[in-house]
C-alpha cells in the first residue's frame, strides 16, 4: 500500500488549509482510503463503488478521474478544485 499526503486550499474557503492523505493499493480499482483533516477534525472514507453507481459512471472511469484529482501529478496540476461542505 502506498500513501500520499497533500495540502489543499478549498475554493469554498481559500484561507483554510486541509491535509488530504490518500492510501491506495497498486491497483486503484482494488480500493483506497481517504483521510481529510483540518488539524482539529478528521474525516475518513473508503468505498467508491456506491459513489460511482450513484452518478452512473463506469467504475474504471470514476477511479481514473479520482486518481487525477486526489494524487498529485503534472496531468492534474491546476485542473481540480476542492469544495468543503
């Protein structure tokens, strides 16, 4: 299992700082975990199958888009915004 940790500033509150940790298996389709924290509170999530079904998106496409948004890389730089609600 590999992990990445990113500092994010959501567009909904640009002055706020959150930390997003993504833990994933070599094959993202096998699943991954999320930990979001503002250094006072923390929220976790793991299951993506239901979300993909809820928006009627192919699971592989959904995982690909999540990977681009959650794991930093040149292909995703500046293309994704975070809104915290």
